[in-house]
C-alpha cells in the first residue's frame, strides 16, 4: 500500500469485523524525536492468546478469508523503516494496535489523505463511535462522532461526507500551519 491511510483503513476493518462499537484512531507526530505513532484501539471481541500469536502469519485469517495480509504487511512497512508494532488483545475487551516509527525514514510511505479517510470512516459506519485525533508536537485536533451523528440516520450521515471531509481538511491545514484547533 502506498499510503499509511490505507493501512489504517485495513486495521479499522478488523475492528469493525470484531463488532467494535467504539474505535479510537490516533496519529501522533513528535518532530523533535523524529517519531510517528499510530494507534488503533477498539472495544470489539478481542482475540485469545492463540489467535494473537497467529495474526503475524500472512496465511492466517481470523475472519472467513483465506489470507490475512493486513497486519503482516503493515508490520513489514513499520519494521523496514526501523519502527516497532505492538498488538495486545483480550477476549471480550478489544484490541490495541500501536506502531511507532521514525518520521523521516526514506521508505516510510506518506500519511496519505487523512481528511478523506476520517470522513469515510464516520459516514460509512455511523453506528460506531469514532474517536479520532491527529497531533503534531502536542498541537492538533480531535473529533468524536457520537455527538455529530446524534439524531441522524445513516443516509443523513452519508450526506454529510463533503462537509466532514472539508472539516477534517481544514483541521489538517491548520495543524500543518501550526495553529491548534480542537473540536
């Protein structure tokens, strides 16, 4: 995958398939330490120890698929760039995926279109509470979908896609300009 945003979508799909009702997606950049930290945490079904050990195998899938390339490919990208990935999970309590990697590594794919990714997550799964944030050196933005989707049905939330994408784009623009603005 050419963008980290695509890996994030894949990780989030795992959370959705695990019947998560809340997913926390965090991107934290620390420029002085040259670090990028990406975290996906859910309250889904979680995994037992046996399954947790097997998820690194590209020929294993906890879902009814023949292969499970998402986590092994993401791990490969992170590790090839000198980073580390950690996954912890408890049955019935959810899963945490955390990757930390040097931001400046030449082979690290770009973040990609974060505004579009975030907006797609919210409108395509309005039944899930999304807690999204992007921080750079302690400044940034956060968004929780619970209040946003309150009182709307799925179709109405879907119609909000252009607005949401624009809102996330504005937050990213402000973040890159060094202006912190929180929801």
